[in-house]
């Protein structure tokens, strides 16, 4: 028997949906819509710092490494890349492959 690979395939879910009545589908939609998540306002804003907040007392918790010998900073996006991503250099301006493309 020949198989038409371009024809849309039917799954078990498709067959079940075809058999369901309109009333059952509407009931399912109503059940899914009633699932509302209540968020506590205090939990949402707990870690939020407004712009311009005083962060002078905060300490940096990550270690910053100086540029390595096999890295460069792109003159366009200012990201540090490995030397294998260097695409263009002219008059001290180095561009990465992402900025050239």
C-alpha cells in the first residue's frame, strides 16, 4: 500500500477532539480559564530595586578577571570574545564576527 507522506498525520488527540461535543469543549475551556494564580504583592516586589536606588553599601559578589591573552574586546558591542571570533581589525578597531555579519 502506498503512503502519502505529504498528507497531514492524525494523532490520537485529533481523533478524540473530533469525537467531543461542543458542550464538552466549552466546559474544558471554562475549566482552564478558571485556573487563576493569586500572587502576593509583597512577594512580587520583594527583590525589586527601583531605578536610582542607593547601592553604595553593596559589595560585588563576583570575581572580575582581567582580559586574557587570547581574548579581545569588540569595538562595536564591547563584549569580550575569544580570538577565534575576531573578524576585522583596522586602525586599532577590532570587530567580532557577530558585529560584522
